[in-house]
């Protein structure tokens, strides 16, 4: 009986992976399996927290060194698409100065991912908005 259940679970997981990979593409699928830059940063130089219209909350943490992002991370209570987009927002921010961070938009995140299903595109904009909020906090601290 255990073998039948194990086979059923394995088959179900494989179908979920196949459907997710087909819907999201290779880049987003791989990041969905292994999100990078997930977690918080103690005493961040910039912190942004935004709750989207979908109810997902995204947090972005930034550490700067010589006016460039040395470290970035994210946390979300949202879906897999939110995690993928938060991961890419953090990755795209590392090494950038404030002027370059302004260019990290929802559209830029979607382009980096190769797109998402239409119903999940808002996650990229939520991530970008959280990143911009973290940058805004950093800039206020500089004045």
C-alpha cells in the first residue's frame, strides 16, 4: 500500500512540476524550485514593505556600501510567483547604485524572467514597488 501511495505522490509532484514549467518557463521554474536571496537582513540601510491588491506582502532589505547595493534580500507571504519575482528583484539590485535601481521596474523583472502568465504579472510590479520603497527609505536616511 505504501508503494502505491508513494507512486501516486511522485506522479502528482511530477505533473505539478511539468505544468508549472510549461506555464512559467525554464527561468522562473528554476527560481521557483530554488529561490535565491530569500530572508531578512539585520539593520538594513533600506527596507520596503508593500502589500499588493492580491493580498501578497513583499519585503525588500538592502545593504549599501560605497553607494552601491552590497546585499539584497526579500521575504514574502505570497505565492510562488511572488517569491520568484522577489528573488529576481533582489538579484537585479545587487551591485547597483540608486540611479540604476530606479530602472528596476516590474516590466524589467518580467523581461528578465521571460514573462509570467498574465494573472501573475502583478507579482513583478509588487516586487519592483517594494524595491523602490526600500531605495526611498535609504535615500531619506542619506539626507
